[in-house]
C-alpha cells in the first residue's frame, strides 16, 4: 500500500477470521481521520529501517574482525596448495609428469635411474601425499571456521527477522483494529 505497487501474500487462519481489503485510499482516510496513525506507521517503518541497518553493520563488522585476520605465510601457502592440488591443472600436469617419468625409465631400461617397478617414484609420491594432505586440511579447517561464522551470522539475522515479523504482526493487528473503527464510522455515516 505504501509503495503503491502490486503485492500478493497468503496466510492460513487458525480460527474463524474476517478479511478486510485495504487500499491506499483507506489508508489515506485513516491518516486524515487519525493523524497519529500515520505517525505510528512512520515510526514502525523507521524502526524496521534502523534494525535492518544495524544488522548489516553488525554482519559487515563481524566478518573482518573474526575471520579475515592477517594470513600468515603458511596460511597463504596452504591455500595455494589446496587451490592447485584440487584443480584440473594439477591432475593433468601430474599425469604428464608420471607418464614422462615412466616412459623415460622404460626407454632407458639399461641406464634407468629408477627401473620398473619405479620404487623411487613410489617414494616421491608417498612423500608428496604425506605433505599435501595435512596442508590441504589446514586450508579446509580455516574455510570451515569462515563457514561457521557465516552460519552464526545468518542465524542471528534470521532470529532478528523473526522478531521483527512478530512485531509487524502485532502492529498490523493494531491497524486492523483502527480500520474496524473507520469501517464502523463510515458505515454509520452512510446510514
């Protein structure tokens, strides 16, 4: 009504209910007859606007202070290893290196530095896996902490929204009561 734009909503009544259609004209009539109702509407909108601004400020302020601390060299290295180790570039590069390594050792069978079954290659692969796994885990743990913070902030926003919706429902009930007064006055004046 206030923005003079189409709006549709639905509700389920849990008891016998009478619905009243209210349009912009009804709202104007309410404000004309009871100017304090207009002030109440503005007060409600201001509170919701202020609360929304507060939530945005809190969310923006919480993220840098709690999760974006200055990353150490080890943190940056762990993130880079996790990013590269979990990419197609790594898989393709690693596959090419393995094929070239194996091919050269098979082609140079008489002078191979690591003849089949490639024991030296297995040692390198085991060492790489032993180092790469914990480094990737460090990066994932830090990402989990960020995700947990986002979840906490989202939960706080949802709780605040729930309380605002409850407040809004109470205010709508008060508006409904005032509209009943107007409806009664209009009905009486038409007779």
